[in-house]
């Protein structure tokens, strides 16, 4: 009788363990399927946005230097996120982010306010407002006010999954970068990501010659000082041909020297850029 009882107990344990293993396997399968579906949705949303008719041929021609799909994937973009783009400027990245997020996520454009003055900042805001009104793909974009070197609410505190800035740090100088990183930290949820793309000053490079280029190590230091954890860097937007021995606007698309050595600078292409990913700690 005891032998039969022990055998039954062993069988019951084996069945329980087997069921547990099957349950774990099913959970893992469901998780993998969910991630696959999410990645597929993200890939489709970005591909459609990049190929959209609302983008000009001139802007599409810059994809080879800016790698928007690869860059946004590196930062962990998904169409359900709440995303902040700091100073969208002419809206190059907004043309991709807005349709990719439309109907499923949210996009804030944190841009210079229109103070009524006839200056770069107010005129830039006016141009962006006009652009956003030009096509239905931008109909859900929400503009907020960002003022360099002043505390700014980029989005409601603790609501953003992803804050992005593309080639802006050189405009804000050290004090401005330190403040905007604090603003980004406040806007992000715990676990949220700050994505930075910027013209990269080579190690040991002369900032007086390479005007417009920024130190990668100093940028990482500034982000850490704001509370971020440095997660990863990528060479997606690197350009080994760019030796940064001139002002960054010498290169395309600006070509500040006009026809002087034009072929030389066109052959170099757009600037060498650092692509950095930072995370707001969960605690």
C-alpha cells in the first residue's frame, strides 16, 4: 500500500512539474510572440512614415546620412510611445515621428516659443506651426515651449517614454545642455530613454577649429550629472571621412563655402555623429 502511495505521489509531482514547465514554455512563447508583433508594428510604422508622400525628395535624400529607421530602433522607439522631440526645427524628423505615432502614441514638439519678436526663435516657431498645418499627418502633434538655458516643461512631468534631440547640443553650449538634460529627465517616466544625436568632436580635436562639433565624453558626463544612466552608443551615424578640421556647416547640406572645394565636401558627406542612449533609472 505504501509503495502504491509513494508511486502515486511521484506521479503527481511529475505531472505538476510537467505542467509547470509547459506553463513557463507557453508564457515564454506568448512573450516572444508579443515582442515579435510589437517589433513588426514598429518596423511597419517607421517604413511607411519614411516612404510617405508628405516627405520631399530633398528630405528623403538625407536618409543615407541620418539613418532614421536604424536610429529610432536603437533608441527603442515603438508606435505606442509618448515621444518628445526637442527643437524640431524644420521638422525633418517630425515628418517621420508624427505619422509613425499618429493614432497609437503621442508626439510633443518642444520648440522655441513665439514671443512676437522678429527673431530666429519666433520665426522658427511660426514656420513649424505652418508646416504642421500643411498636412493631416501632423494633426496630432502637440507643441510645447522650450527656451534654451531656462527650465522648460518639455511635456507633462513623468509622461514621456522617449525624449529625442538631433544635432542641437552645439547650439545650447554647456549651460544649456545641462539644463535641457534636467528638463528631459523630468519629462521622462522611470525607465524612459533620452536619445542624443550630435556632431562628434574627435578625441583631442580642436573645438576652435571644429566649430559645431561636441565632445562625446563631456556629453555623457553631463547626462550622468542630470541623473541618467549611460546605456549604449552606436556608430549608426558615424562618418569616418569627416575629420572635423573645419566648421561643421562646411559640409553638406549647408556647404557654407558655396562652390569652394564643393566636390571635396560633397565626397565627405554629412558630419560624423555620435548616437547616444541614456536611461532614467527606475528608482
